[in-house]
């Protein structure tokens, strides 16, 4: 009995920190982008092929870090869904929509470095045109993330406004970011800059109340 109680207590202690997986995800994304940036600066097939051949290890390492970071983002989504569902109650329709939008975004994010990683693995079997084609495939997954993320942002914003799952000021900012994301010519900026900031802010908001409840006398 004592062992079961200790196990349950330990699990609760670990659950306190689950929302911080969002912060870990953002840090991992930043590291991954820095390592993969060697590819982004090249425009021609010949340049890309040379980069794939000379930096295959760096590209693979950066891609793996990016994938691990996106896995932490999925873990963060689990914590966010719990907060949204607890606030919404009922069948949790909006919570489910928000979670589905987050998973869809995560899938696109995980696929983004895939073409560059594949090119690095097959560097000796590519020509310039194939390198250029692979280098551009990741843009399609970027667009997928750009247009799926508003589902997460808007659905969670509605729950925040209706049921107080998150601060209302944050909800209105989420709606604004979602609108920018849907505006093709500047949406990329919202995904690159506003989205990671949102993840960190929400992760801290989810974590802080749990800390307060746990440490209260």
C-alpha cells in the first residue's frame, strides 16, 4: 500500500513539470534551426548538393534534434488538452478540435527537416536537380503547419474566452496570430516568431498554477 502511495505521489510530482515540455520543445527547435541553417542559405541545386555532401552529419544531427523537440511539443499538447478539457467539460468538442489542430501541426513540423535529412543520407546518389527538389519539399510541410496551427489557436482561444482555461488577453492574441498565419505573405513570420513565444507562455501558465497548488500549505 505504501509503495502504491509513493508511486502515485511520484507520478503527481512528475506531472507538475509536464507543461514545461513546451519550453524544451522551443529550445530544441532553436538548436535544430541553427544546425539546419546551413541548408537554408543556398538557392541553386549545385549549392545545395555541395552542402548536403559536406554537412551530412550536421544536417542529420540538426534534424534529429528537431524531431525530438517536436516530440516534446506533442507532450506539451497533452498538458494543454487536459487544461482545456477540464475547463470546457462535457464532450470536449472544442478541446478535441484544438488537440487535433496541434497534432496536425506537429506532424507537419516533424516532416519539415525530412527532405534535407533524406538528401544528406543519399548525398552520393543525388544530382543538382534532385538536391534542389528535395530542398524545396520542406516548404510544403511548412505551409501545412502554417495553415493547421490556426485550428489549435482559435479553438483554444474560444475555450479561454468562454470558460477561462487561459487568460483572455492571451486568447485575443491567439486569434490575431491565427489571422496573420492565414495571410500567406506574412504568415511565415507568425509561425517562426509568434508560435514559439506562444508555446513558452502557455507552458509557463500551465505549470505555474500546478506549482502553486503543490507548494501551498
